[in-house]
DNA sequence: GCACAGATTGCACAGCTGTGCAGTGACAGC
DNA sequence: GCTGTCACTGCACAGCTGTGCAATCTGTGC
């Protein structure tokens, strides 16, 4: 048996008895081919299992159909939902998703990110994780448009669309809700690797609390993950007094909530109110019922799509995604 | 401003004052280039932001670095964890992940899957969802190796590696555990879109129950998702009598568990025992503490990697992934 | 100074597609 | 029967890289 090879247009042309150009044209809408030839070519292609090589096509055109999706922890429930929604939407436009996990151990993240450009992606979408400056420069030099979701704005003058949920408003909403619940001693839990978006949530929260004369403890340590919430709860709730906790991420807030309820035996919202940020699908589950600040996934996805649809030479834009309070059962 | 273009090797060659071949060689390990030339080339590349075009490279070689990852619902916690682990592992080997979401609405799934071949992926890994026969044929014709994870074996003679968790053993373990807990009337919840793997889990479970003279109700309806578990619990537990439920997926089992506990006010494991299958990260959370059958993610990932590493002409193989019972707090 | 080995270098082609351009044939109009 | 039009068709090249092969250069031994 000969070693298997990808079927090329030349193979199809040979079988159909036409020139290779004809095959190419048969797959180009609006190109000049006779109906008879097109039929014969499609039949031959079907028989051989031919598919147009998009790599070669990309080589010839100057934009590819590839979009780079960059993220850190895909098992974070909100990121996973985002990935799910975004990949569906992109495919709906005929675009393909090249995944890049920045959590790959031991490797130079910057190098891995740059790898995306090796595939001539037309866009790079940053879902989570930091954007090294040299990556941004690389994208600009190669004409790949960047989309930053809830990331800090890049240095002056660089080409990147920003999609920003209203972190400040979200932080304020969370603070006001806790105050309305009667909380007098609260804490905010940020991860150690705090992105500007998360910092902004926490800062807005603290500002409101300060204005109302409520003392705030800030817990900023550990990865941006469930265990951080767990550890924060253990430490913060070691001695009594705290009556409200804001987790800057649903995942963190769920760690706090579960530890308070099931490990420390506290009643939520009786003894303690907990509020999160994101509105991940599992926050709604009856095992949690987490009150949280929703950043609409639909709006986020729509904005990303819009950013991607812009022509390469269009000036960078900033998209604002609204947030809203979702009342459930973890705040008094 | 001129429209941005990708930097090519010719641009670098011009700047460095060498031939284009030299640039190519400077990026090929072991190729003959003088140290001085290599340095000059790398400097020029750095200045321009050049990166080797892997699309063109793929064109020339006959294997690409692209692996197609196909899945249906990435927000399923186990699938998300799998995606996370697998993308890390693949990148660690210098491979890239092309994502394909089969849940894309309104489109022909088969067509979308075939799209993967347009990018000349060297492997197609099927994480979830069905594998249409024509996709398998297409892969074979184009020499792309397929890896099916917990999928039914393809028709005789087709080239595809199988990675199978021991579904039957898992189903038996679940049944025996429920029997040991003293359950006398049990149910198994399968989704409507039942894959063979999930069917096998359910069947093995039923077989053991039948042998022990325990009546089993089978609930097979709805998507493979959390809400299926919710609906199943509402329907199955409408009248009392049931004392054990096996969800063929953790996600389903969690739907059952939460509905029983928080909506129907049942005590688990007091009134009802619940057991799942997968061991997703969130099953361990103290809000759930789900007793389940673990299919080791590490083993799954390792087997996938091994399958991918095999040369294209190697005969297809079957990898068995062991399962084990993980005791937590939802079975008496 | 010369021959020779070894290290570099550049040319030219392969790999696969899209497309401008010229060429072929059919067919209508006279 | 001749000519102009029009729909196809195929050639040849561009787009970017890897690599065999021949050519060039460097240095060494005599």
C-alpha cells in the first residue's frame, strides 16, 4: 500500500479529464466553468474525497480564515462557556478557531503565542491571560488584528480592539447590593495574578465601601481559580465578624460560598452574604444559586464578532459590554 | 499607509543581504548556514517581525502540525477539562489545535467536520458527538489519522485509533455500589442522543441489576446536559419509591443530585443515592461531593498523545483506559 | 603557488492553489 | 460562407517555503 497522501486538485483534474484550473474554478463561486464540467469535476472530487486545500488558498490570498483563540484556563466555567459560544459563532461565519492554551507548562508563553502568527491567523482573540507587549507588536507588524477581551489597553498607538465589560459599574453594583443587605464588614477576593479588569472590579467595590464607611479587607493571593476562593474563605472566616464577601470571579465566589457553607458550617445568606462576577452557567445551579454580576455572554460574543468583521485597516475601537445584577439566593 | 502584509522570507533576505534559501535554512535545524549569516538573518527577522509561514511549510512537507479537536459541548465540565489538558499536552509537542464545535446551529455538521481536512490536519480527535461515516472515509482518503475517544468503532477496515474507557466495568461498579448501599429500586439516566459508550455504561449497569433481581427504570430523553438530569429527577421522583439513580455522565448526575436535594427536598444519600460517571473537577466541590466512576483524565490524555504520535501508516490500535470508583458522599 | 577538502551559498524546482490572459470552439447574423 | 461575439478552457505565473544540486569560497597541506 502506498503511503496515504492528501488528494490534490491535479488528481481530480486527471480523473475528470479537465485542466487543473477548471477544478479550481469549479470551487470558486462566480468563476467561468460550464455546467457540464462543474458536474463532472464535483463527481470526481466526491469519488476521490477531494477538498480544497485552504492552506494553499490562504497562501495566495492575503487573509486566512483562521482566528486565534488564546486563553489560560479553559476549565473555568465562564471561559468554557465563552469558548463554546465563540467557536459556534465564528464557525457560523466560515471562520476556524486555532486554540492556544497559555497554561502550557514550562514553555515560554510569548513563544507559544507567536506561534499563532506562524499560521497567519487573521485575528487573535485574547480571552484570558496577559498580552505580552511583543506579541502585540508582532501582530501589528504582520497585519493580524487583535481583539482583547477584558484586558488592559495596549501601549499607545497599537492596533487592537478592546472589548470591555463595565467592571467599575459591576464593582459598584456588588458593593451597593451588600450594603443594602446590611453588611458592615466585608472582604473582596482577587487572585494573585490580577488583571486590570479584575483589579477595576475590586477597586470600584472598595471605593463605594469607603464612601459608606464600611471597612474592606482585600485578599489577593493564589491563582485565578476555585481553590483561591476556598483558601480565602478559610483564612478570612477563621475568626468571626465578616458578613459579606465579593469574589471578582464566579469561580472564586463559588469557592468562597461552598467553603463557608459546607466546610465552615456557616449559613449563606444568614451569617454571610456572597456575591460574584461573570454569571457562569453553574452559578445558577440550585446547588449554588449565586447572586452575581452578569456580563452578558451574548453581548460579549456579538462584540467580538463585530470586531473581527471590521476590515484590517479600520481604526481600533472600544466596545462596551453592559453588566447587570442577577439576584439569587446568596445575599440577604 | 500601505495595507499591512505578512512579512515573508524574501523580505528578511533582502534586509539581511542573503538569498531566500539562507533564510529558510536559518530556521531549519541542522541545515548548512554559517554562524555569521544565521545571526544576521535572525536580527533582520527580529526587526521585521518575521515568522516562518507554517502554512507554506505544510504545503511542502506532507504532514502538518495541526490537530483537529472535535467536540459538541465545551461547557460540559468534563469536556472542558479534557480540552484544557489535551491542548496543553499537544502544544507541549509543538502541535496546534484546530477547534471544531459540532453544536454550530443550523449548519450541516458533516460539512463542518470535513472543513477540518481543508486545513490538512494530521489528526482528527473526536471528543464527543457522533462521527459520520463519510467523515471517517474522508479522513482515510486523505491520510489523516483519526482518534475516537469513547466513540463507537467505525465500520470494518477503516483506519481509526480507539480510546475507550472501560464503560462496562464502570457500569458494573456503579451498580454494585448502589446494591451495597442497599438500594432496591433504581433508575439509570441516559441522554436521548446516546452514544455507544453511554449506552454501554447503562447496559452493564442494568445487567448487574437484573442479575440481582433489582428493578431498573431507564430514562432516555433530552440532550446530553445538566437539564436532562433535572428533568429526569423531576419525572422519576414524582412519586416516591426510587432509592438510587445512576447518571451516565457527571453533568447529568449533578442535575439529578441538585434537583433532588434543593428542589424536591430529598436527603442525599439519606432518601436517595446518586452516582455519576466521569469525575469532572466540579464533582469534587463540597457543594456536590458526588460519588462517581472516574475515567482518568491523565490516562485519557496520555493515550491520545500516544495515538497521535504513531506514524501515519501504523495499523490502528485500541487503547483501554481504566476506571475506578471514587467514594464521596452521595451514596449511602 | 597549487590542488584538494570542506563549508557555504544560490539556483531552480516542487508542493497546491487562484487568476490574468490568450486561445479555442460554437453559434448567430448577414 | 464569413465574421464577430461569447462562453469556456488551459497556460503560465504568483504566493511562500524546503531542499537537491551545482557553484563558489575558505583554508590547509605540500
